[in-house]
C-alpha cells in the first residue's frame, strides 16, 4: 500500500494532499479527507492480505454465511476484504466514502464483485443484501443520531432477516493506557501519534512532514461499548444474536478482549 497505488503523479500528490490537509485543519469531516490520503495507507500498511484473509475466514463462520449470499462490505477501504468475501463464493458490493479507494478497487471488479462510492448514512439498495459487513472499527464516527441513522440505513439495505456484522474495538482496554504518544517511522516518514480520550471520544492526532510540507490529521471515534450497540440495535430494529471478542469466535470479555464483534439480525 504505497503512494503510487492511488494513481497520482508526484506533483499531483503534493497538491492534492495540501488541499486535503487544509480541509482537515479547518474542520472538514476527517473521514472524508484522511481516508482519501495516500499517507493513510502508508501508516496502516500492516493491515495486510494475510491478516484480512484470516479475519474474513473466521467472520464468515461467525456469521454463518453460506455461499451465494449477497454481501455488502461497508467501508471497504482498498477492497481486500471485499475480494476475499467474493472468493469465498459470494456476490459482493464494496462501498467506501473515498473516491481514491474506489478507483483503486475498480481493477478487482468481476461479475460477482462491484465497488461504489457511498456514504454509510444513506441507504444504498433497499432490501438487496443478505449480509452487511462493517470491519475494523469503521463505525462510530458520528454523533448518536448519525450512528443510529447508519444502522437504520443498513437495515433498509438488508433483506428481511438479513444480518449485520460490526467489528469494533473493545473500548475499556483501548482507553486504559490513554493518553499515549509514539513515533512510527514508515517509508521514510516519521508519524508523530498522540492518542487521548475526550468527551467520550477516542482521538488520534497524526502529524508528519513530507517533502517540506507539514501535515496534521486527527481521527476520532465514539468510545462505544456493548450497551451502546444494544441501544442502537433496538432503536434501529435489530436483534442482537451473538457477541465475540476476537476473530476466532472467542467469548467477549469487556476488560480483556481486543475486539467487540457483533452479529445482529434485522427484525
């Protein structure tokens, strides 16, 4: 996952990133700028194919997905999970807010795999999908109203009895060491990271310099716990079926588990 994966010339990269950085600084929605940045993929290049393959294998079992299911990969990023979901024998649509990500994903398309730019708060295709996957903490960016609207849109995109699988961080162990600061050096770039908790949101400030230009992005996500998701599901018309604490289907422990993986059914 390198800069040239996003089909920009070097000059255009720097121009686009200066615009992205400017929007991020003046209060633009961080997920609509940072996810479209090539540097996002450099920082998170450890999320590799092998990791995704193992996660998808276990999540398919966890959700009871049968071959031939119509599946949405919501917030698909650069498509690695979508590709694996299709290879498992499903008909898959990958959706992401980032035009650059979707442009990259288009090269993977076939008769059973398609990609589209989409805002997760909006309904994509009413009553079309058997399963909707939302992986690697790609939920909780909004306020309560926005989060509930996302789930209501997910419900409308599911068939009757369809299921949603949400893979979220487990908040209690995640916030225990906060605040923390660290430096991560990748591809000749030093990323200065500051993580902290404020107003029940987890923030990750990311600063770095590239070719003489300074950049600053800040991720943030709701510090949602199991009780919050239960409330969201109830309000949106879902029945919570199962909860796991890891990709192997292990039991969820709010103080120990690394993940909060939820399976819910549209009712």
